C-alpha cells in the first residue's frame, strides 16, 4: 500500500494534541502531514487504534512505534 505521508522525526509532536491524551484521526494526519483519508488507509494497513464506544482514537506512543516498525 502506497501512502503519501511524511514520517516526521521521532522528536516531532503535533501541536493539536496534549501530552497523555489520545489522538483523533486529525491529530495523526497532522503528525504525518497527510489527509484523514490516508490515516484511515493506515488503519486498514494495521495502524493500531483504540475504540471508545463508537469513537476511534490513537495512542501517540503506539502510533510512533508502529511507524518506526514500518520504515525500511
């Protein structure tokens, strides 16, 4: 799957999320520099999520670790 996202350096953090908070798809998209649609495609490719009732959220540390595993 070809996703046109920029994988930022490990030290970068989105300005829209606060520490110790779960990210929304918009936060992940901002962090990666891609669209929310591409974030959905990443979920389908295995990006781990947390379901809170009907809401989909992302643990920032898990997202970063998953991205590191995807780089070749």
